[in-house]
C-alpha cells in the first residue's frame, strides 16, 4: 500500500489553515496538559518572528508554557509535525516485525497497532461507495446532535441493518482486505451487534485528543470510512499524549471512499475543526480473533448510540 504525499481535494479546495495550536481549556492536573486544543488560524505572531527555538528570549512565563505544550513555537511546530509519508504506513510497521499479542493468545499483534493509524484510499469498489453515499444522503435529514461527547456539535445517525453501509462494510472481501493490509494473522469480522453509524462534521466542530475505549479482548479495530469531504479538516494522530505535547504528530486529509483503521487503546488522535465545507463518515467496529471477549464497556458504549 502506497500513500500519496497529499490526498486529492475537490477543485477550489483550500489547504488546511495555517496557524498554531492553542490551549483553550486546561485539565488542571499536575501534567498541565490541555484537555482541549483549538485551531487558531492567522499570521505568525510578531513577537515570535525571528526567534530561535524555544529559549530564554521568550521570557520565563512563555518558557513554562512551551515546556508543557510546545506548540506556540512555530519553528518547533513546523519541524516536528509532519504529514504521513509517501511510503506505506504498513511497510514501516512490518519492518519492526510482530510482537506478542494480548492475553487471549489468538494472534501476534503487529506493532503498528499501538502507535499508528492505517490510511487506505479507495477502500470500497466504486459501486459500493456510491451506494453508501446515497444511503447517507437519504438519512441526512435524520441526523441529530450527539450531545455531550468528545466532538461537541457533531451529528450522527445509526445506519439501518441490511442497508448499503452495513452490507458494504460487512462484506467478507473487505474484512480480508483489511486483515491483509493490517498484517493480522487471525480473522477480522464486522461486529454485527454494534451498528454502523453515520457522523457529520460541520465547520467549527472538532474532536478532542483521545484514545478509543477498549471494548473487547483483544482490542477491537475501528474503521472510519469517509463518505463525503468538502472540508479543510484533517485527522491528526500520535503515539502518545507526550508526543502530542512535543508536536510529534502525523495528519491526513481523508478523501471520499478512504478508510482510517485504528486500534482501541492505541494511538491518540483528533479531528481538526474545519473552516469551510463538511465531512461525513461511517464508523464501524471490527472484531479480532475467532472468539473475542466483550467487556462491560461494550454494553455501556452501545447504550450511547441513538436508534434511527
């Protein structure tokens, strides 16, 4: 699998806005890590022009801030944050080799599961993609605000069982494709008892940094399938919150008919707020192994979904 340097965008599509990440709400813990990050577009602050990397010239107060969240320094941010390389995400992961899996012993888990996301362009056949997009447009009027969540203001609706999205994402050929790309030795199947969910992001809606809740043993894989994307929003991820603090993140603009595969309990990730357009996705849960154990968190999260 090879990934382009930059996914193609609709004609006239703007690049993600330039600016810096600013903390808007602090967790109040000893780590002083910001629990919310907001995109603050605009020109480089004049007080930082010509400055070297974070140092005494920024002042003691600024040094304290930079020590905990080194994202105001444009030089640091520009040198550390990077888009996913042209080479396959999986090629680097496979070079590291497999590691011992979870307690279930079902499989050896590829090392990328704990540190990276797998981006797959052109995930579904064109006919299946069009069918899913058509179903989303039919259900769009049924979208409702999710309420309190990591993505305040996001709207969602459950895809009907037996519908286009459930059929396309539950196809055995797709599971085999993802299994091969992910380097999994054990089987991978769509969780039919955890419904596919359509989600829509409007300008100003973003998702906080988080790691997906582990619902099964071994941890489930969650597929974020992009149905439409006319926005300038990007998805960012990092191995840990510490890497986020130091600006060591990756990002990608997800093209329509592409998928992002992430392991629960693995890398932290977020969705940057768009300044224009919208982004629609279908989220599906895939189970690893022949007999995964559903944890109490499974029923708790299933109860949060809103029925159609």
